[in-house]
């Protein structure tokens, strides 16, 4: 079984910062410097990574990386706020990038924030990268080790042989091998659980170590906080059903909402994460 690891966003990007900032900005000859703190006054964001960079063409500036498990409608306003806070703190222009990990129902994700109050405008452009649109070969060719844990959800990365190739690279590098936790988590979206357990040192304990699995749980708990732990677990189940099985999964929620036993709901949540198809879940229910 894989050991617990630092699989934070900052850790991932720090694996090859030069290649990362060149990829997210599409600016060649960019050199990454210090990864700066993203704590602004009373605000601290774990999903933000702020990097000071230098370019022969553009001089010194900041690259603000915001990784989101799923796009949310509040992101344009947040990108505007954090870009402004970063510029104020470090007195450098900021290049904001929003990286969305899992596909949602949004057909178009905006690339700017605009407000107009009595003729006074606030405008913030930012770059959007949707990982499901990124060619999986980029992770291997550039190379971009920061993308290797996301291989199963990249474009063309859902097949077993490609996932095995990414796993082999992770295991061969002492700096990368603990990222198997993240790879295992995202592999659950495209491979059967039995196959994942066969090719990886994977079980539910490893899965729960993934920061994105924890983010899903936190989101559910936040939704249900006002109504207690039971509601939080139900929200977590709903989020996972939508992520893995879209509308087909959500059709099970009326039945699940009738269950009031907390331990049974926790068991259902674990089964939702590891299930290969809707039929398996129906048998559990």
C-alpha cells in the first residue's frame, strides 16, 4: 500500500515549475522562480499556487494557478479577487489561470469577469484549462510530471495501457511515487475497481488520502452542515453519483434519501466511489 504523501497542489506544480508555467501560459522561455505564499490578509486558499516568473519579453510577473475539482459559477469573481490581491501584495502584474479537473454540465466556461456599476467597469481576463480537453501525450512528452496523476481523466488517457505507463513513471521516481494515491483516485472514474486494485497498491485507505476525495467529502459536509452529519453524507453521495454516473446516478437519490441510518449511508458512499456501474449500486441498495 502506498504511504501517505504530500499531494497538495503546491507539491504537484513544484515537480517541474518551469515546464508548468510555460504550459499554462503558453509563453516560451519563461523561468519559474519562488513559489510565493497565497495568504492575503485573512484569506488563504489551498488550491491557489502563486509563482514568481521571469520572461525576456514580459519581465517579472506572477502566475496564479487555481485548480478546481469542478468549475463553479463563483469562479470568475474569485479569479478577479485573487489576481488583485496578489498584485497588491507583491506589486507585480498577475497572469491568472483556472484549471478545471473534472467535466461538469457547463457547456461554456467564461474566461473573464466583468462588472459595470454606474459606468465604472471592473474587468479581469484569465486563462481556462479544462483537463478533459488536454491531450494525454503532453504529460509524457513535455514532460509534465504534474499532470501524470491526472492521466485517467486527460483526453485519450482512459485506457489501461496509458494508465499503466503513467504508473510506471511515478513508481520509478522517488519524488513521484507517492502520487500513486492521486492516480488511483482518478482511475476510479474510468477503470473497474478490480483492475485498479490489480495494477495499483490501492484500497479504500489509499483512496481516502487523495486531496480531491477529501474535497468531495468537504463539499458534501459543507452543504449539509446546517442540517447535521446525515445531510452531509447524503450530499457527498449525491456529488459522487453526479461525478461518476451523471444523471443516471442522480436517479438513485430519491431511494437513498429515504435512508436514515448514518452507518449505512457511509457504506453506500464507499460503494459509490468504488462501483463500476449503476447496476452494482442498485444491488447494494
